[in-house]
């Protein structure tokens, strides 16, 4: 997981939805800009923190798909992907608890009840697993 923290922004040019290649972010405390030659009071900002995270590794998603198929007794040829919702696969709340228990056993992790309730898709589960594994190793 990558993380970026910054507190300012400066750029040489700005076009709709894109920053110039020479743009940089650092020490952002206020922003002001003229519009049609009229200036506005600068915006005072609290320090900003940017957080960038990446999706789970494909092998984690694949392993979660296999566990979901096993827990729900789905045929081997059934299509289960990262985008698959547990409810769309026919899982009820008890099935979801059993899936989480299977994931905990397979990956050697412990999932808090609050986190378990936020899992709706295979990708959600895989992302949470990688986060827990990373935190466990730290």
C-alpha cells in the first residue's frame, strides 16, 4: 500500500481534469485564484492527507473466489469474480459468517465483526485480507 501526505499545491498550468506534468503537491495551507481578473479571498485549509491504496493481489482474489465457491457449494464452473456480490451468489448472513470463518482459517487472520459486516463482494474480502495481513506483519 502506498500513502502520500501533503500540505500544498503548485502548478504551472491547469486544464479541465488534468494537471500539467510539472505540477507538484506540498505544503498546501491556502488557495486563491483570480477569475476574470477578480480575486477572491484565499481559502484557508487544514493540512491535507492523501491516501492511495491498491486493490488486492490477483492470487488473493482467486483464493477468496475458491473459498466462496466451497462455502456456498457452488459448481466449479460457476463464475465467481472480484465483483461478485455474496448476496447475488445466494449467500445469506449465516453463509457470509461461514465464508469469513473460512477466510480467517485459510489466511491466518482474525476479522473483527464490524469489518466483516462491511464485506459485500469478493473484492471487499480480498482487500480486507491484504490489509489485515499487512497490519499483522507491521
